[in-house]
C-alpha cells in the first residue's frame, strides 16, 4: 500500500498497528484484547462486528498483519456513533477544523467556565453531520468517565467531568483511525441486519450490551431503546443460525447464570476471563469481574 498523507500526518504500513479507538465506550475491550485475539481465526473473508462501540477489536484486527482481514462491516444501533465513524473516515480534515476551536476554548477556561461551556455544547442541537461528530467527540472527552448515555428522549445526559487536561482533539489518533476505516462498510441498524450476507469463511464478533448481573448493574442506555432478555434470546437464535452456516463466531457477555445456560451444552465453548470494570459512579463498585467469551 502506498503512503497516504492526511491531516498533515504521513501514514505508512509500518505504523498502522498504532490504530486504536478514538472514543471511550462503556464495555470497551482494550484491556481484554490479548484474551480475545488468541481465539479469533487468523484468516477470514469478511469480519462483522454488529455492536462496534469503541471498536477496540476491529482496530486491532485490521492493523495487525497476523490477521488477514479482507473486508469488514461495522454496525451499531447508535446512529450518532456510526455517523462519527463515517466522518472520521471520509471528512477528517473538516472535522478537525470544526473541533479545534471548541477544544481551544474549553481548555482555556477555568473550572467554572469549562463546566458552563460543556453544558452549553451538551444542550445544543447540531445542524450538520460534522457538528454532531464534533459534539460527540467533545462530550466523550469531557463528560464524566467518558460515558455515553441518553434518556428516553434520546438526549445525552451525562454530567460534566473534571479532567485537568483532556485530549479533546487527538489529530494523530484520529488520522490513524481514519486510515484503518478506509473501505470499511459502516451500518446503523438492528444487529441481525448487519450480517445477513455472512457465510462460511466469515467471522462475526458480538459484543452486545451485557446482561446485568443484578438489578442495580443494568446499563443499556447507549440509545433510547433497550437490550433486554428478549434481545439476548434473539441474539442466541441468530448465532445458532450463523453457526449452522459455518460462520465462525465469538461472543462477549456477562457471566450471569442465565447467559451461561443459553450457550452451555449447545456446541459452544465457554471461557471466562477477568476484566476490570471502570465505569461506575461509585469507586468502590469498580473492580475485577469475570467476562464470558463464547466461541
């Protein structure tokens, strides 16, 4: 592949392994990459990720020469997130130009000025795709714990965070991500619609909103809808159909006994790996819990 220049940074094949998520996302898989990658086939025709979120697994696969990914399809039910992926892929220079003064103004303010500016941006209604992408990136880097959460009206409602020097505009990170996303198909829709064309030789990685371990641990508000027991059942049936077609699959989920029961004894291998959960308003409730990896 020839060198490609974008946003004043020269990209070469030798450094594309640096591509990584440009948003922080609840349930992100960065810390579990080694455990996940060792279970993924090194050769596949098309890679599908129906719940892409921050895309840690995708960026690792697409930029690692050991994995020969010929094509990739990324989907998420959060259309604002997918639109941001598209903007980073196709209109990065314009995005940087729009986000730069926002980052400069925020970082120049004192604590109260930053807080006021944050809520002003949060309350705003973007009038273009570029504005929506810039708003998502700004809020993601400056809100509490990098959390993305919306209310029933679909309105972002995470409070202001207090970071000393948040990297709101990371041009190098965005440029590497843009390079990795070239020729990647991006879809916003129901998870089942994203891999209808999957066939033998393809690989699908599922990272749905986790089934809650308790009534107080439920968090599925990435969109104004929900992902409950019925959706997890529908997901299992869909995975069964893919398996019967010879499609390789891998699923991440919580170690709830109901989820274990869904896949136990039905031609799946269930692995457990420890994962640190860092997104919780109460520090004492953050810690290491097992995460299921089903293949």
